[in-house]
């Protein structure tokens, strides 16, 4: 299970999206929350997904085919403050179009950096997922950077912002550098596709 991971393509516009019926898991959230690192760490690969220390750099929707069964779809982290408004609008719009048109998204992982409160973009993203009726799990990322007491606060803050969240169900913790959350996520994926 999850032995094969293959980068398929980068889409820069809605017409570049693959035209097939393969179901997908969408990874979304702000730039720099750890989406690409998530892909690499989940499969124990160093360079499957490009990670970047320059926030806001990944500007495409990247498709990774897992076991020839489903896609992990790395969505661009929209809203990075240092990009122009035109560019931010372009990507926010593209993501919205993606959720509207792609009928094969089985689940979205909404990443929020556990060190920070949800931002306006997280609120927008959450409404978008609710609006399009896409099941989602909020993943508090980079929890290796927090103490246990801070993790509890991060969990509570996320639930305050998004009351539909329930820890262990649609709210999970993750660390790409320590082995936190990997098993649980793989279990979810196995439950969906196997
Ligand atoms: N400490 C720690 N750093 C992380 C973790 N995940 C990602 N990072 C770092 O955060 C930065 C952004 O990660 P990246 O995966 O490129 O984020 P993306 O923009 O959401 O794809 C990189 O410098 C990563 O090394 C994590 O779980 N723990
Ligand atoms: Mg990335």
C-alpha cells in the first residue's frame, strides 16, 4: 500500500487539469504551511514534492498519483502577502474553479500552521470547502515546534474558529520532521481507497 508515488503534472490554469476520473485528495492552505513536506514525509521520500524555503514560490497545482489509484493534489498556497494582488487573485480564483469543476475531490486536507491562528484566508478556504460540500480534515502542521501545552491551545483555537472540528476526527496533528500524525493519515487514506 502506498508504495508507488509518481509526479504526473503541474497545472497552471484550469484547462491543464487532468481529464480523468481518478479521485483526489486536495492539500490546501497558506503558503509555507508544510504541504509539500507533508507529501515527502508521508511517503518517506526526500524529493517527491518540491519544498521551498521561499514562501509563495510554488505556483501550480501539482498532481501526484499514488498506487495508480488516487491523486494527491498539492494546491498552491494562495494569499502570500509578498505577491501582487493580481497574482493572489489569480490563484484564489483558480483554486475556487478547481473545487467547482473537479468532481473527483474525495477529501481536502486543510493545513494550518499550529504556531499561528487561522487567518482570513483560512476562513475563506473553510467557507469554500463547506460551500462546495467537500469533506475536509484540518491538519495542524509543524507541531514539533510546539510544547504540549501549546498544542492544546492550538487545538482549542482551531475549534473556536471552526466549530465543526472535532479532534481525532476532522482535526489532526502533523509533523513532517517528527513522526507525528503519519500513521493516522495513512489509515484515513487506506480507509478511503482500499
Ligand atoms: N519544523 C518543521 N518544519 C516544517 C515542517 N513541515 C514543513 N516545514 C518547513 O516549512 C517550510 C515550508 O514547507 P513546505 O513544505 O515547502 O510548505 P508549502 O508551501 O505548504 O508546500 C520549509 O522550510 C519546511 O522545511 C514540520 O513538520 N516541522
Ligand atoms: Mg509547496
